[in-house]
């Protein structure tokens, strides 16, 4: 089966906000082929399906930060929504397919779920790698500390070993 949307196109839309992997309403609307305001209307009509761990509204500061970070700030009037974006967690994205209730929404959701799963696998493998590096860093630090102590000039407290020439 060919992919409706390449997974790489979805991967770049998954963001880390409030220590959660989320997708923004405008990105989801684009992937589903609907207007953002239509997606938001469908969510508002079914708001009981979207508890806080499924979806949350960004703060004004978070929204501004994203606009500046991604270079999407345009000065033309009407280029940006006056409403704050919604961020959907993986569970919230899964719930969207039942709210939007279209064949495209179902197919896109399958691709998005695969992208979240792929990202989780990548992060898990990076975590294993990070732990191994930390273990090696500790061992390397011990080794370097030992070498430094051997190369350092002796201090007065250290006893001199060997013959001492007397005048």
C-alpha cells in the first residue's frame, strides 16, 4: 500500500511542547485536507472526547515562540489566526479520526500513528546510547584523573622516594 503522506512529512510536524510530543491543529488540518477552523469546530462540538492529556491550548507565549522559532511570522494583516492553536497528543490525534469521520482522516491517522511509533523507537534507541556513553564517560574520567595525578608535580606532603643528595 502506498503512503497517503510520506512519513518524513509527518515527522517534522511532531513537536515537543510541555515535555509532550504533540501536533498542532494547523498541521493536522493541512494533513487531513481541511481548514483549521473546520478542525477546531469539530473538536469543539466533541470537546468531551479531548481531555487535557489529549489536547491543550497553547499559551500566547508558546504560540509566539513557535512563530519566531519556525520563521512563520509574517507582517501581512490576516496571515495568522487570532485564536491560540491547539496541541494534540498522540491520543488526541487518534481521537480526531472519529470526530472528523472521513476516509482521508482514517488513512492520515494511520500514518500519524506510525510516525509517533517510529519517533518513540528512535528516542528509545537514543536513550540506550546515551546511557552507554555516560557509563563510558565515567570510566574515561577516572582514567584521565589517574593520568593527571601521575603527571602532576609532587607536592610537599608526598614523601620522596630514592636517594637524596646531601651537600
